[in-house]
């Protein structure tokens, strides 16, 4: 099964140029038609990039936020530590409000603030260097976690399997390989034939624009389908597993992911297909008891009426309900794949066990 090893081309979605002290991201709103980097230098640019999904995917948002906090720290001129921390905390609050559902955003901001607070007597240059190193560590840590998640996920598959995925949880949404797509790219590297069905994923078409783009680019056998075709491909026997990423996992195993994920899980349950969620432990929020406590972001109705059409597909005064995420009940999930292993029900116990060694 491993007689044909090749290197899959990865997209470098976040890049910090230390020589130029400049943060760059690939503008994902332009994909797949154009692959272009943009620079994030100010707080309004950073907030706009996150809100408009120029950068998206929970781990990628966290990595980007860490570098953003470093860039913002460099803009604070005071040498008074209390004033510096106050200014950085304010920046962190405004940055963290840009998207409320993905826990990685607040987590990364918190890590950067904690790093700053741990250097009370440091000179400004030393403090900034500590913040930069922490951002790099968050980035490198995600690469290691995605690699481990991909290995565990691949253990759930065999050559010839069909996998259905929803939204985008590949390198663009993370750092390397990805979470929900990571095992599929790893399989391609190792010459293991896996067939993938990618939901287009309304309303932002991330499955069509990004997932099929990444998989096709990597030489994976990928077929794009509309969201309402998932039941048909399952009924046809073409799907042996569902792999999705996640934006937040509650302590009981309920999972928030791109809108439509819960529908896929319900269909998979009906057809007897295992439904797996893949994500780093930083996405698990043990302070959140269940899915009812996960805030769900509501987006503009224009994304449904007109965003992806040459002409509007609905009257401008038609009401729209456009949640960015839904919550998949833990009872529908066969396993939650993390960098530390695969958690199985009951999730209240298996998820808590992941953090036992950290206490």
C-alpha cells in the first residue's frame, strides 16, 4: 500500500516574513481562480480579514491571530509595562470579537497575552521576541498536531474507501495536511487510493472553492457534489466514512462545524456510515458543557441571495436566515480524532481524559 510515495504540494496560507516584519495570508475569498497573498498590518485589516473569511478554519484563525497579536504589540510604543499590557489586552478583545464560534481564536489570543504577562521586567525588544517565538511555536505545534491527526485518521480507512467531507478542513484551514482532509492527503502521499466526495457547502461554497481545489491539486480522486446530493451517494454505497473538521467541541462531545454538518451526520447514521470529527485538542472547550452553549455566528443574508451569482437569485427584501455553523449531537459521532488519539463515546469521559496529564 506504500509502494508509491510522493510529496503532496501544500499551500502556505500564513507566512510571517521576519526580515521584513510583515504578516501575509492567502486571500481565500479569491480561490480557486486566483492565489494571492495580502498583508495584514493594522487591526482593522486583521478584523476584516477574519470576518470576511480571507483567513478561515479554526486552527488557521488561531495561528493568524497569534501573529496578529505580535504585529499589534510592535505597534505599541510605550515602555511602561502596565500600559503595554492594557493596550495589548484591548487589541486582543477587539480581534477576538471578529468571529465568536471558533475557540482557537480566543485561545491563541490568550496564549499571547499570557506570554506578555510572563515577561514583566523584560526590555521591549526581549518581550517582542518572546511574543514572536510564541506565535511561531503555535504555528509549528499545529503542523505537528495536524500530522498526528492525519495519521490517526488514516488508520480508520483502507484502500478503495469512499469518504464524504463537508466544508474545508485541509491545509488552507490549518497549517499542513489539515484535520478533516489530512488523512486524505496523507493517503495520496502514500499511494493509497481513496475516493472523496466533497459537499459544495453552502452558503460560502468552501467545499467547492477550497476543498476540491486542494484535493485536485494534490492528485486525490475527488468528486464535487451539491449538499443535497449527500444522501444519494451514501445510498449508492459510495461512502464508507464521513470526515469533517470542527470549530469547537463541547465537553460532552457536541461539535460545532460549518452549517450542514449535522445533516450529514444524521444521514450517515441512517445509512450506517461512521461519522468522524477531526481536530486538535485546542478546539476542545471543556468549559463549554454542551452544544447549546456554543455561540453560533449569524452572517449577512446577501451571501445567500447574491454572493455567488451573476445576478441576485432572490428579491432584495426576502428575509434570510444565514447561520455559519450548526451543532452535531455527540450521539451521531463515531469518533473524535485528535493529535493524542481517537476518542470514543462516552465523550464526557474520553475528552476529559485527554487533559488528565496536564493537571
